[in-house]
C-alpha cells in the first residue's frame, strides 16, 4: 500500500512519547492523530506492523480495540505510520486501571480483558508482547485499546492467514500476558494485604515461581 499523501513526517513536530523502537509525535495540523516512526536502519518491527495494518485494512477488519490506522509515511531516514491519538483525563494504562479497581471491582476490569481476548480470537488479531503498558483504557467506561505490538514475525506468517495457527499464537501470547498480569495482581495483593478473587490471574506468584512462560 502506498504512502498516504495527506501526511508528511515533517508535519508532526511535537514530541509525544518514546517506546523501545519507536518515537511518537503529534501535530497541531492534524489533531487527534499520532505519528509513530522508526529509523530505517532499525525498522523491522515497524515495517511488520505497517504491513499488518495494511493487510487488515484491505480485508476490512477493524477491531474495536485497535486505534484507527491512517496510513504509512516515510522520508530518507525514517518510516512510520499515522494512527488515532488516544488521550484524555480518563485514558490510563491497564496498570493504573487495575490499581484503581483492585479492591472495589476487579471482576469488571477482567470482564473487559476477556472481551478483548475473545475479539482477538474472533477476528484473528495477532499482537505480540501483551502487557500492562501497551493496553490502555478509559478508566470510567473500561473501554480498552491495544496500542502497540501488532503483527507476527514469522518469515511465512501462517498465523496471519490461517485461523488455526492464529488461535495458537494468540493463546500463547495470552498465556504470557496472564503471567505478567498475575505479577501485577500479586504486587497489589501484598500492597493491600489481601488477595482479591481473579478470573484471570493464576494466583499469587512467589519469587521462586518468577520465570517467564514460553
């Protein structure tokens, strides 16, 4: 898919945030939109994500938890894409949301997470490295979005095209997320002195159990 001619990297001149392999910018010219870029020399993940968004676009697949994709853009040094900007007083990371509801209504948060997982399975949406920082949401309505990590790294991306392999990939990534989520809930249980019933967390994780699942 060709570059979106409506956007130029130079239009986005206000720094917004930085991730492991991306830098994000915003622009007064394009309110409500976010530019994510990577240097061409380190753009493997970026290119994979762009190609995945373009694939979903051509298939007419638009998950409710995926920020709207507006197309790719590039210059001589960088490549990136423009995406819906999700900001506001109510927009928080999953970590902050779980902290807010841990003692009062953790089940409500977990219902929203399970709905997210079910939509991933239903629409075969592959997301790598799910964790509490790349899931954000409205802390009042508990509407959730996944803001990073889309796509799959295989040379022949069978999970992308075949639901059988996609489901396997999603379940493996979800298993890793459950471990990270369990660590978060374990920390909160120790902070508050009480383990709240959980539909997702595998139970309090002791230090000797802190190994990442495969």
